[in-house]
């Protein structure tokens, strides 16, 4: 029987804004609420959205961002109702997944209630900041503030060992703990029916080779590189189709680039898919998950694809490549357009080897969120026992 240990999960974005951190927070809250105690998600308010989660969500005042829609700028100081709700909750531990408004609020609560605070370093913040305000001095100051924040918390987590390199580059000198991400999808033993449904929904010819990308359509994820590489793939494989799932400021730009390259009819640009039953069909149907991002730290989507025996094609030197053994459980390409295209063509030209690599991906990269959050619970309890 779970104890009444109240936990707060803080982040600067949440449903309906979907990204890897949102999915992480959602699964932490879902499983911790089941196995440890009442777990709250604390996050900025989103217009017209009504929460319908099996755990409580506390929203605080926010404004739209100019440079990164649909993300919101949370301002908890202007929301006395949310502040009172948080004050009245008997939190035993708080965990923030952001060093910004949600993180600062979590830190304030931890100090006031004299409870431990955990912070996970998820993102390459310098890349985000440089796009919004490309002035090195200002960005350096922001990075210093982020590092100072991580020095203030009681324990720092990273989702993958390689992520610590970025944290160190930013100037963080303290200890950290690796706590991996999981997958909330459970594929059946036979994915053929899911793949067939995806073909119907996407209008694909049966058996046509398919590449897939799921995530934010932003240039930081190296999507211009991906689209340009697809021009060579489309020349070599006339029946190849590519599916992009998601939204982002660069989506129209990517569509226009595909038109200019003469491959627009070979690419499906799909909206964000909130229904997990639908997205699993796309993972099951795809032959390759194409993810040339050097921006991402430990992308959940790559592990989700692996659950459906869909291996990824990544770039050498990227953090994502850390968990890939080349031509064993995925493909690692040199960081060149021609090399990336050639790797895709090679993979799709040897179906038997592709299937073996997909199976290895599922065996090495898939782990359920239930299992991961079991480890989270264990560590929380260790922290609380030392705190007492």
C-alpha cells in the first residue's frame, strides 16, 4: 500500500504542448501517483485547455511567447490563487524539469517547506537561447543563471550519461545521477495490423519504404539537413515516402524546401498526434526513424520507435548516438548530407539486416516507464530517508 508522500512535478510546459519533457513529467506523475502518493503537476496555464488527468494539475498564470509558440511564459508571482494552492499542499519532495519559472517556484517551495528538491537537466538551453537572442554576452549570462540554479538544488539528474557533458560545458561542477527515460507504449507481438492501419491513414502503398520523424519542427533539430538528404534518397528509391509528425516554427519553411527540391509529393507533413494509439501505428509502419539532431539530449521518440523494432539513423558525435551501436541496434552516419542519405539507402536496401537491427533496437533501447519510475521512487525514498 502506498504511503501518503506528496510529490510535486514542476515544468514550464505540459499538455497540450507535447514534447519529450512533457511526456516524462506525465509518466512520472501517473506512476508516482499510483505507487508512492499524491503527485501534482505544476505548470503554466494554457488557454482553452482543460486538464483531464488521473492526478491533480495546478496551473499558474502565463503569457504567450513571441519567439517559441506554442510554449508559454509562466509568471507564478502574478497568480496568488496558485501560490495559495501550493502553500497548502504538504509536499515532501519537489522535482523540477526546468530551471526557469517552474524551477524557481519549486526551489522557493523547497526552501520554505524545508524539503528536498531534485532537478533534471533535459535540454541544450544555449541553442534555444541563441535563436531567441543571438547575443553571446546575454546568453552567457543566462547560462550562468541556469548553472547557478542547478548548484542550488539538492540533487541533479540527467537522462543519459552523455548529457552530463553538456552540463559540464555550461559550468556545472557538482555531482549528478543518471535516471533514464522510458516508453509508455506497449507494442503487440505482431505489429502487422498496426502497420496496415497506418498505411490506410497515411495513404501509403503496401510495403513502400517509409522514413519517420516525430518531434518539434524546429531548425535546431537539423531538419533542413534531413529534408535535403531525402532528395538523394528519393532519387535512389522511387517508392520511398517520408512522414513528419509534429508542429513548430520551421514547418512551413521545411515544406517550401521540399517543394524547391522537387520532393514535396513524397513527404507527408502530419499534425501533432496526441492519440498514443495512432502514433504507435506510425512507429510500427516505419522502416527507419530518421533523427539527425545534434540538439537533443536523450530523445524519447527514438526509444519509442525502437519499441516497434524501428531503428534510428543518427549522426556521429551526437548525444543520441551514445546509445547506438552502429549497424547493431541502429545506424550512425557521418555528419554529411551524402553520407546520411547513403546510410538510409543502405539500410532500406537490405530488409533482412534491417529487421535484425530493429529487433536489437527493441531489446536494448526499450524500457517501460513503470520500471523507470520504480527506480525514481526508490531514489526519492533514499533522499527522504537522508533528509529526515
